[in-house]
């Protein structure tokens, strides 16, 4: 009898993870489809490399900063689904980018990008908290890996769809963005159905606590070391918008290539997320060392690239690191941070991550515009990752001593 109950419980858990993954799949189809086209779209509207890098980084910074706000509100209110609905609703600004080819130019386009990123920030802590809660009993690495795998199916489908539309419409940005309104409608319908099925069950075991934060606890200090290790890891890792910008420069006349390359990044991201999630459950947090080491090579290889084929090679490596970042980095937060402040922890973690994305975009965009010597790029990339590895080691040692 106990075994049947356990089996039924696991079935319920996997159902909840699948439904949340399906929502993310549709969401990514829309916003990743748009994001795969945004760097070349901004370039088309007259923006420079540093502007493209800054917009990409600023979008991440705003989105991740909003995760801190959202995380605190989630912990205080437990209104998870309100923030999830609000966040996914703001994805509608991606189809709205079709308007900016006629009015506003890259400035209005930037505003729409920022609004969509705010939506990402608002929904993520609530979604991740619900996912961490419902996945108890099967392994959080696996749960986040499955979720990220489904998420990335949409992240591949979206840019692939945009690349196809750009090719068949002779680079019609307006129509391509507008077409994303179709999967957006399906997203909101699926989200409502998901809420009706698992909405109340997803809150089981979650309590609202308003205790003061204990910054002197071993858990908190370990989490802060971990968060800042991710900060240095990310500022040394060139962001996707810079990769796509260089692809745009090297593929003039073939504007479908950048979104196709972005789809390739997501295609690698998906299996990398799932496999690293399973590996994380088996090997533990020490597996985080691997993506840190791989991160050292992405920026140098990009700056040494002289043709689109070489940029594609960089995109493959970046996709591998990104898959690990979006699954096991998130899973580790749930295992390291104090459990009663999990929403806040995800918010703080993602705010620091967003700041790092912003700085990475500005720094590497500046390097690309100014044609910095490759030795400077290599030095910067290696130094940031060494600092990241040292901080990660301190964090992991704190966890080990606690246990």
C-alpha cells in the first residue's frame, strides 16, 4: 500500500513538473523567438555593438533585479500564481515589437524589451519556488533539468520559427514579431489550465514566514559566497546578444542566420540542462566546477572568430554552459540557501546574475567596438573565472563543514 502511494505521489510530481514545463515551453517559443532576432533587429534599426550589448545586458539586469522584488513579495504573500500570471502576461510585448519598425525605432524597441524582461523577473521566483516545492521526493536537479529541457524545446522552436519567417518574408522583421502573437495566445490558455489543475496543490508545504534574516548563519554565508561566485563566472562569460551581434556583422544579407544560431544555442542548452541536472543529483554541487572551467573559453574563441562557421562553434560551447547555468545553478540555490527564504534567495541570486549579464554585455560590447587585443580578452576571461572558482570553493567548503 505504501509503495502504491509513493508511486502515485511521484506521478503527481511529474505531472506538475510537466505542466510547468509546458507553460515555459510556450513562453520560450515567444520570448526566445523574439530575443533571437532582437540583436540583429537593433542593428537593422541603427544600433552599435555597445548599444546592442548594453540593451541585452540592461534587459537582463532589470529582469533579474525584479526577481529580488518578486522573490521577497513571494515569501511575504505566498501569491505565487498572481506573479506567475503577471509575468507571463508581459511576454505580449515581444509580438508588440512589430510596431517599432514604424514608430519609435530602437529606443521604443528597447522599452518593449525591458518590459518583457520585467515580466521574466516577476514570474521566475514564484515559478522556481513552486517547482522546488513540488519536486521534493524525486531530486531537484532532475526536476529543474526536466523543466529546463522542456523550456529549451520552446527556446529552439521560437528562434527556428523566426529564422524561417525571416527567410521566406525577405527579412520582414515586423511580420516575424507579429506572428509570435499566435503562440502567445496558446501560452496564456495553457497557463490558465495548468493553474486549474495544480494551482492549489503547488502550495502544499509552503508557509509564509517573516523572521529576520540571519546573515551570520552558515547557510546564508555559504549562499552569499555561492552567489558571488556565479557573479564572477557570468561577467567573464560573453552573453548571447554579443555572439549574435558578431554573427550579424559577419552575415550581412543573410539576416536569418543570427536567429538560427540562437536556436542552435537553445538546442544544445536543452540536453545539457537535463544531463547536468541528473549528474547534479548523483555527484552533488561539486559538478558546478565544470561549467566554470568551460566558461573560460567562450569569449576568447568568439573574438578570434573570423567567419560565421567559427561563431557557430562558439555558440555550441556557449549553449553547453548555458544549459548547466539554467539548471544546476538554480538547483543549487534550493540546496544551499535557507529553506524559509527560498523565494528571496532566488530573487537575490538572480539579481546578482542580472547585474553580471549587464556588465558582461557592456564590457564585451566595448571590447568588440574598440577591437581590443585578443590577449586582453583572454586575460579578462581567465581572471574572472579563477576568482569565481575560488569563491565557489569557499562556498562548497562551508557546506561540507556544516554537514
